[in-house]
């Protein structure tokens, strides 16, 4: 676990973007292709905007979502819409985006479809945020599918999610999928979430986040600001 604390959210976001670019560049230099996982919400927006300007060979980079609401890409609640507007612009506009939502199917069927073909693995980096309830991606504490989503031995990349925290059905990347990263960049802001993070570090069972911090597949690097 590596922890970085900053005075401003822009500083934290810029540092996270710089680290992600370094990890992507390393994979591009060594393996020919690279992939990253990014999350929705407000916290990662400045980071993704900074990453979009990184001097990378973007046509060789795959971009995946950590989770998605089951809504079309033009819906205001769509994470795909957010990523297209903040990350897939400028130099990064030519990256390969792998959408989660697909019309004419169900979340369950779509999770099966996303297994084949699998993306470029391991991911160079996974940019993950957290909630004040200790969730990450869409692995909420009350989700019926939480245990399958947290199973690090699972071969599943995504699972369907239903939670009272969302008016929409969701799909979430599993912990098994997220942990197949060279590094997990944990980016979040504010004292309330920092308290949750510290509680998750202290307890193996307090939150879904506790399981992410204890998985052995990927190192975790924290970027935080008030």
C-alpha cells in the first residue's frame, strides 16, 4: 500500500493521471498493447481529463469501465457518456473503448458476452473510487451479488448488480477482474471517505473496500485530498 496525500483535488487528480500514464507507457513498451479501467462519478473527472492529454500511443490502449448503470450511452446517468466526454477526447479520442451497456440484451446476458473475448490483460491500471458506504465499482454492501463480485478466485470479469442505492440495474467489474491490474489507483476526496478508508484498512470485513485492500493480485496506491 502506497499513500499520497495532497492539499487540493486537482493535485491529487494530476498525480494519479501521471502515474496511470507511466503504467500504460510501460505496458506499451513491453507488450505492444495496454488496457486501463476507469470509474464513473465526479471524483475521477479531473484525473481523466489530465490523462487524456498524456503523450501515449492511444490507438493501442483499451479503456474499460469499472461499472455501469444499465442505461443507454446518451443517458445522463451513463458512465460511458462521462468517459467519452472527459477521457476519450483530444489525443485519447482514438483509444479503443469497450462499452458495458448494449441494447437488446439483459445485464446478465451482457456479463456473459463480456467474457469473450477478454480484454488485454493484465490491466495497466484500474482507477477506482469509493463511496461513504465502503463500496467500490458497483459492489455495494447490500447487493445480492456482492459475494460473487468479491470472490477473488472467480473467473468472471463482470457481474450484474441490483442495489437500493441505485434506481437502475448495474453491471460491476468483479474484484477478481480489478485485481488483474499492475496497480489499483484509489482516488477519492474528503474526510468522510478517508475515515471509511481507514476503517476498511483496520477491518477485514467492515466494507467491500476491506476486501479490495486485502487482495493480493495488485498493489494499491492511494491519492487523496480534502
